[in-house]
C-alpha cells in the first residue's frame, strides 16, 4: 500500500495530512544525546548501527509519518575524499578550501562503493520501518559549494559570491561536480529502498533571485532530472527562500518546502500547478503554550488542504531545547484536525451533489 506521505507528496487524495520534522532525529531527544556520547558526528553518520537507531528514535517517540535518513550535508564530500571535520559549535570545516581549478581537480567523483555503509544503513532502516517511508537526504550543490569555497560556515558567503561573479566558469564546474556527488549519494539511498528524497539548500536564501536562476538553478534541476527515473517523490527545501520559491519550483521537485517566513497561501501562488507544499510551522512556536500553538497548527493544516498536496513540517529544523513531548502532540493534532476538515469537506460535497440531483 502506498504510504500517506507519498500520496500527499504526489498531490493524491489522503485521509489525513502526514507529518515529519526536519532534524527530528537530533539534539532535542535525550536518547539521541545519550547514544551520541563519545561518537563524532561524521563517525556516527558512517556507522550503520548508530544511523539505524538514531533514525528510528523520533518514529518511535513522535509517531511521525516518515523517517528522515540520519546523515550530514558533508558526508558525501568526506566519502569522495575531501578533508572535512565537523567541529562542535562551529560546523563543517574544510582543511583545503576549493578556490582554484587545481583545487577542484583534486576532488574525484563519488564512487558508490565508497558509501557501502550508507546502503547498509538504508537497507536496515527499510526493514525496521515496515510501512513507514524513509526519506533520503542530500545537500544541494550551492550549499555544498559554499562550505567548500569558504572553508566552513559563513555569514556572508563573500568568497562564494566573489567566485560566482568573478570566475563563473570555475563556479559552474564546482557546482556541476557537487551535483554529481549529491546525485550518487541519493541514488545509493534510493537503490537501497528509500521511498522519497529531500534536497537541502540551506544557504540558497542568501542569493538574489537573478543570481540563483543563473548560477544555481541549472545544477539543482540536474539532480531532480537525473533521479526522475527512480519514480519516488522528491522534496526541495531552502531557508529564507521566499523570493526564490517560484524559481525553486522550476527545478522539478514534486514538493517545495516552505520556511516559516512565507504563508502557505502565498507559497501556493508561487509554485507550479499540482506541485505539493511542505511546511511551515515556526520551530520557535513549539515553545509557546499549547492553547496558543493549537490554533496555529490548525491554520496551517487548513491552508495546506486548501492548496491540495501538503506535508506538514516545521519551517526549519527542530530546535535543540525543544521539549521532546511537544512534536508528538503536534503530530496528533495535525492528524486530528486534518481528518476532521477532510470529513467536513466530504460531507459538504456529498450534500451539494445530492442537492444538485434533486434540483
């Protein structure tokens, strides 16, 4: 049977709105913090026992409608031979940034055999999840390029943008290389049984629409095009990308993720007809009193159902200090409200049809 998440992602009829959370397998869960003790992030991402357990934790605790594969945006870079470490409190740090063509030529394509552990983790997860779908994970070319060029996280992405404008051919070739690496990373996950995938473009929102369309969109489009034959739903998400949504929608994903800065009715007008939406509760709202949070959840559910295909999610990742009991309450409320709204609309439609026949 096709899962509710897959049907919603393909804008097909559902009995309720499905829910999952970005960063649901992470720092907000005490069981996650416990299992991560003594395990560096990249080490954990390459250990099937840990990946399997960490990915399953929020499914058990929250009752979400999908698992997101536990990984990190730079795992495929490490697997391809890039010297990268994740420094606590800093993020990914690249020992030798890519700023010349010679730097780029030192990075090989990603060999699927180099990520056999990823395939093993996915295989174990699919067997453990039963009917709950697993969403594959990968970083988009621009976001990966920023880490490579800057040498680590950046507030302004000045080296990246300078190369984009000053040496557009090198910039293009870097993104093309990274698009190939992300495609391979996702192909391995999908071949092992993942039911969908999401491409994360965390830093795309720092670009002007013209620059995004010219320098970034072709490479993200290439990933969705290359994976279209896998016949699974695809998600495309970026942070602070409200002004880019119409362009991101052109990349070819089935679902466009919406962060919390854009209302769903506005997002609905910016994507393609028949394209589903994902989002978009502000993660900080999970700290609000429940009596205040509940109507906000209902508004998003109703707006998503008005659009058509809708997967409920946060507008970004679960914050580390979130009460681990709250996401489960959100899941229950989304399911309850969406079932109620869909039943009301079905009854109204039946009544209207009966009235028309009598007339």
